[in-house]
């Protein structure tokens, strides 16, 4: 069941005297209840802008965001103030989003919905906070302390508890474990998975690290230069990526046990989003590009039922793709 429906979203950045940058250039994406969707791609591809737009921290130039069937697109000129309660965001650096001078329990309590009478007693709020601390693996006594008293991983647990206080339907997590050391990274990733499963909550997990989402995401959306170029179930993306960019990202990951092969990063750099290449945006870096790719922009289309790709070699699939692979 789709809980978050992102439809044709465009986010523009305007700096006077410069061309408009379409950081997000027409993205449609769905997240189901209890589903974890990884959003991957190199930095500068618009992943964070898309995440921020979904929770209402960026104004949409076009498109809509629907949560549980209700449109939550910011109306008027500005973005919604922070998030709709049903949509919460977790950031890479939890420290910057926590107030250094307030006790943890108060900061988590800020996210709690007011009860029917409009105010909860302090005791009931504290009990609700203790439950949230427990859900993220922290002791109730952590509530009496201040952010600087915690490690990076613990702060990220606190940020997760605060997001959960609002009982969101979907959490957008923007590189939530990138700043943590390797062992803590796995723990916090596992916590996010467990919470999503237990609560039937959708997660959009943004990461530049494809290997990090492999063991947690149900589905992966690959973003390139403002667009989604592929969405596939995680294992299918791994075993048979449909888009040449996905293929390059998968190949860039060092494979365990295959020390002889050197990982190859996608060749070249992400072009300047203020003047994206004509035709397929990936063509200057694509080893399979052919004539049509230089002029025609491929749309994201359904391939094989549950998969989508934006590439002229799909869904024609078979012969064209194999021919191109032979010629490459
Ligand atoms: Fe490569 Fe062409 Fe496919 Fe773009 S449309 S990814 S350039 S083959
Ligand atoms: Mg980013």
C-alpha cells in the first residue's frame, strides 16, 4: 500500500545573474507502508533536495506530495514550516538539529502530539518519552542529559526518537549513518529497519553509499542529475542493473572475495546541473550511448512489472541492449 506518493516534483535554485538550477527535475516516487526505499546516487545529483522537498523544507516549482491520500504539497510561496507531522526527517549530523541547552527529554517531548485536552501532564509526557528512548535502545536516564554528553551514534538514536514522537507515516533519512564509524553505522541502520518493520512506517533512506543500503532497503531508486533513472528491488538492482548508471555504481563497489578486480567509479564527473546535457543526461558518461541518446531524453518507464528505467536500451530490452553491449 502506497503511503507516500511523490508526483513530478521540481525544485529550482535561483541565484541572481545565474541560470536556474533544476536540482530536482521532475521526480515521481512511491514509498509503501513499512517499506524501506534507498535513494542513491553520487553527491550533487539532487538527493538531499528531493528529501527536503518531500518534508516541506524546499518549495516545489512543480509537482505534488501526497501522504496517506492527503496532499501535503506546500501551498503559497514558501515551504511548509518544517514538516507535516506525518513526515519527519533525520539528518546526517544530529548534533546540529539538537538544541545544546535543552535536556533530551524535553526535545523529544516537543514532537509529541497534544492529547485531546490540548496538553498532557508532564508525567504522561515523560512516560511517553521514556518509551521512545527505550524503542531506540537508550535508558530513561538519558532524558535528563544534554546532547554533548552523547556519542554520534547515540545522538542519532535521539534524533530518531524525536522523529518517532510525532508518529510519522514516513521518515526521510538523509545520510543518517554517513558520519558514524563503521560498527555504529550498522547498528543505527538496523535500528531504522527494525522500527520501520515494527511500526509499518515507510522510510526513504538517502545514501551515496550503495553498499550501505543493500542489506536494508527493499527497493532502490537511483538518482542522476535531478532525475530518477532506475527503481528496482534491491537484489535485482544488484544482480542485473537496468540502467548503465546503476551498473556503474554497482561496479564501483569493492566486491568481497574478488580482490583481483579493481572497482571502477563511473567515468567522468556529474555535470553542472544548471546546464544538463541534451538528450539523455547521462550520455557524456555512458559507455553504451548511441546516436539517439544525444538528442532524445528517455522517460522513466516500467520494465518487467516492478522495475523502472529511463534508458533507450530499455524496455526494448533483449536485442537492442545486447547489441549495444556487444559493440561497447
Ligand atoms: Fe546510456 Fe543512452 Fe541509456 Fe542514456 S539512454 S543511459 S546514454 S544508453
Ligand atoms: Mg546530500
